[in-house]
C-alpha cells in the first residue's frame, strides 16, 4: 500500500468532514488492492439521519487511489421520502463538506468559492438544490446565485436588531456559519425583551429567513428600530419581540 497516497486520502476525508473511524476502513480496502471500493458512514443531526457512501477508485495507471465522490442520503424524522444526492470531490475550496451536504439536502443554500463555469472561469456563488428539477444521473439540479445576483448577506442581517452583529468576532462567526448553510441561533433585541430565533440565508429572495424555537417560520418584515424609537411607540405592532404572534405556522422544508 502506498503510504503517501493513504495520507493524502485521510487529509481529504478530514477536510470533507468525515469521521476518523473511516481511516481504518480506508487502509483495509487499500491493502486489498481492488480497482475501486466504497466506504459507508452514517451520522445524525438531531432526529435526522444522514447516510453516506464514499467512492474510491484507482487511477488509470492502477497505482494511486482517488476519492472521487460520495452519495449522501437524508432521512428526515417523520418526513418521507428520503432525499439523495451525489457530490463530487474537487479542490478543497469547492468540495461540499459533510455538514454542507446535510444543509443542502435540508433545503438551505451554501456559499462556495472556486466554482467553475461552463467556460472554465472560477467564480463564487450561493448554491441550492432544486428539488423540482433532476439531471440525467438522478441528481437534483443546482440553483446558482452569483455575486452579480445582488444578495448581500451582511446587509440583509443588518436590517434587524441582531445583538451578535454588535460584536466583531460574533458577527464574523455568524456570517461564516450562514455561508456554510447552517441554521443559526441569534438574539433579537426588542422593547419587551430579547428573543431567540433561528436564521438562515435565503439568497434566492435576497433575504434572511427566521424560525422560532419550534421551527415555525417567522415573518421578519419590520424595520430595524433604535431603542429610542421603540420606547416612543405606543403600540407593539412593529416590535420584533412580537414576532411569535406574527408567525406563520409553516414547517421548514
């Protein structure tokens, strides 16, 4: 077995977010010398189960193995059917990680660098799976929202009194988390007290979507208020602390 090849592949597994336990399976399969093999892995995100099948294949010269792709299958708790997608392993900046695969299959958008256009040019864009359109290979097609589309995550967040935005480090962590497609917990400041909500990036509609603690979608369409403006209001109609009463009972897809 080629040790350098093994080390290279374990680095790929680490970057892509797969458990170190796969290293042992990887070494055993490489030692057998098969032309190609698959490693199976399952993880849980809350009550949702995500299963993976990782594909490895020898080069045309039959010397080195390459981690070519993996298929991710998401089984939502009490929500059939299962969603499945094959992700191809490229350079690190453009490869979809395990957590990003979960976020994409769960319906959220992910911001990726070093994507390659049909003309061979590199670009950065938000990507999201289109569950209504499939390609010949059975994969869901991707929707792309490039920089020219006009979605500015930071400006969208600043429309609302999110406390984490007032701290430079917390703001950076929040933006980076949302760019990975995560559903992120934030604190909204309101005249009647703070409120915890989950937010996610929604590049298609150039906005930020929010959910309450029970995963019900909220309508965050209020202008950002200063403390003085909030205190002067005689009615709480525009107070973000009233968001739970204005929620739409719509489950997150």
